[in-house]
């Protein structure tokens, strides 16, 4: 099918980017490639979401609250499991399916992606999909992982961890950590380098990524060379501090789009702080589920990215500032005019490809400095 945008837009994103200050920490801000309206959504994204935003703008607030009933979860799971990317990676990528034994004997499905079966000693991207801990799958991010492998020449592993509420916390988290340890033990079997494992995840997958890194440090494995958190879920408990003060004034929105965007932001913010029933817990105030309040020291080099209209923007950038202040090497990338889950849209929006370029650059830079 091919990309639905001109490659010139990806180049324009890079040409228009600027490093700006955010509470004393540098943020690489990606301005819209072909629009100068302050606070506007990306024109392509707005075209695709215009009807939904207009409908949402006039929807009563009580209809937009998080519903954790089985029927609602099934509907949300169907939405989260939809494939939004388009086939556009032309390079041949091999995909090998294996399973990893969990602590309880369950066989966790994983997929191994390689551009060249003959290459060995390659750095590894371990990718954990998002979906609110109850949805999503490796299928949703497969084209993105393939594009990463094609652009970098590295190998990647994607995990199909068990989902809540059928498998309550900490089952999914433990599955992801078990696969990390398996990668460390078996990297050579698929041509990977255990000394260069980079863990990445989007949204809930970002929370699972940070969990893997935290457990790796606690257990003394030191397998994680670096982590990449894509609009991660970090503050489910909604703990406020100087860097996290929720409010619509924290978001830059074009006047003509403000009503719909405001409703969207409020709806999704409510979903994030309402995950306890789905996860099977009473309280999200712990260091694993709510890493935003954990001591950020002792983390590996960290890459964070988020959209300017993402309901997770404040906690993502706030966490980046905390890492920066703690002396952790941190790179933050902010996409103006974009909301949540852009990594799911490979081939649809130029921001997704640019984000993959940034991920490749981050990882290769930390491979070349050894």
C-alpha cells in the first residue's frame, strides 16, 4: 500500500524542530511540518478525527466516564486491537515466533524480528505494546517494529503478555520481566547482543518497560542498556507535585478545536486514573505501578516522547525532568499537534516515522559510545 504522506513531511519535521526548556530540562519540540496555527492538530490527524471531535464536543460528560464492566472492556479491547498502520516496509524482515515459559508455566508468545538472518551480535529492541493493560497486541505495533528493524539493521523482540482483567496485576508485568530475562539468557540464539538490550513500550507498555528496568536494577541483572518510554502511563495514582498540576490551561489548543480536544483530554485522563478495578487492585500507589513517585536515580539512559495534546503529557515530561535532575541521561521529544498512540500509525502520519528515526538514533548513539 505504501505511506499515506510525502517523505518531505518527515524531513520538514526535522528541519523545523527546536530544543526548548521545560522546567530546566531540554525538550526537542517537533513543530507541525506544514501548519503554523498555534495549538492546531496535525492537519492529517484532524482530517481523520474531525467527526469524532465534533461529536465529542457536545457529548454529556457523564457518558464519557471510565466504565469497567465486561461489556465496556470488550468494546474498548476491540478498539485498542484495531490495526491502524498500513503496510509500507519494503525491506524483507523475518519474523520468528517462539514462546517463553512464565514463572507459573504459561508459555508467553514472543516474536523475533530480523533484517538479515546471517547477522550476529546486534543490539536488541525489546518492545512492549500498550493498550491500558487490558488490550492491544503485537499486531498493533508490528509495522512499527518492522520499520525500526529496517531502518536500524538491529533485531527486535515483541511480547504478547497476558492481559487484565482475566490476568490481574502483577501477571502481565511479571510476563514482561520474564521475557527480558529470557532475552538476556538467549540473545545469542537469534543473533542478538545481551550487552545491548534496549526496552521500549508505549502507553501502558511504557509502564511495563519501566517495571522491567526497575526489576532489572533491583535484581542486579543490569541487562537494560537503555529504555524508551513512549507516552508512558507513569502516574495512575494522580499524585500532584510542582511538575504535575492537571488542568486544561496546560495544553495549547487552537480555538476552533478547543471544545472537542478538551472533552477528549478529560475522558482519557479519567481512564488512566480508573484502572485499579481492571488490574484487580485497590490502590495504584506503589513504586511499580506509579513510577512517577519513585526515586528516579539509578535508571539507564532514557528516551521519552509524547504529543502536545496527549493526556499523558504532563506526567511524561514531568518524569523526564525528574530523571534529568537526578543525573540520568534523558532525551525528551514532544510532538506538537498530536495526541496519544502515534506509534500505532506507521505509514499514516509522518510523526510516527520520525519517532522511529529518533528511537533508532538514540539506540545507535548508545551502542557507538562503548
